C-alpha cells in the first residue's frame, strides 16, 4: 500500500528500506517530513489535532500519487499522513519518492506535498495558551500547487 | 420523485453547525451542489453558516466538486473549509 492515513508514528528509515526491498534499479530517494512546530501565527502551540475525511482522504492521496507517476519517471512512492492529536516536534507527514535519478525524485516529492496541502481533506486544529483554533489555509499553498499546473 | 442524499460536515463547519452529518431529502429542483447548499442554509439559525463561511469547499462522492456539479439520489456530499493538512 503506497498511501496510509494513521494515528501511529512512522520510521523514515524503515519506510525507505521497505520501498527499496528486492530492487536494484533505484538510484535516488527523496523524502519530505512535515513536523509539528511549537509556534504558529505568533502564539505558542502545545498540541495539534488533525481531522480528516475517511475514505476521501485515502482516495485523494492515491490520486495525487498517480498524477506524480504519470508526470515523472519514478519507481516507487510512499505517503503517510498522521491524524489525531500530536505534540510539537511530532512527525505529521512523510513522502518518499524513489527514482533512477534525483531530478525526478525531488520534483515528484515536492509536487506530491504541494498537491497534498491543497487537495487532501485534512484539517488542523491547534491548542494555544489562548485556547484552541482551526488553522487557516494559506494562499502561499495555493500558489505552490498552481505552479505545477499544465495547460 | 424526492432525492435522498447523505451530507457530511467537517472541521470548523462541523462545529458551527453542531453536526457531523445527516440524511437530507432534497426538494424538487435542487439538483446541484449549490442547490444543496442553499437548501440546507435556508433552514436558518446555525445552518446559515453554510452560506456564510468563506471559501467553503465541497465534495461529491468523495471527489472535490464545483458548485455547478450535479447531485443525484444516493450521493454522498461533503462541505468543509479549505484543507490544511501536511
């Protein structure tokens, strides 16, 4: 399964090993890991809770991975996104892309993250000393995703 | 013929409505996503959040959808704020 939505933490090294198991054609592995920060929009963050849309989330992530595979010559992809309550420094999301060469791996990894940010149904709520608040979507995420659009 | 659809609400919208989902019977003429949104917001009270929330997004049968997209009997429709994962 190339896509997982789970409460449990993940082991980046183990995920890379699993992707490479039994094959010798991979020359490059690019990974992205997203983490919970202890500060956002000027206030301290003590915890973050991620809500998602079960069913659609997995389908949206799988669709994004398929789009990446159609655009770049990549060999294997793994995406893990955590849900539930997380603390600062906890891992939130992992994208691993394996390819023959680094160019495709880097590009596809960034594309998957940019599309995930704007198209996968997750919502973050953060706890701060002033109370709990939903995180607002950023316009910079929309423009990051838009630069991949092809005419 | 009346249409029955499942409607789900997420995140800040779920909280504003005090509901995570329901079955909705659509009046005749409500055949698009925008139509469904108007019917539910038209109940008044807290439901007006559905009309007022900025940049509301929606999905039909678990795929991102636009206001003009068709909604038919048995569909699963979801309304939610812009996504913030990653």
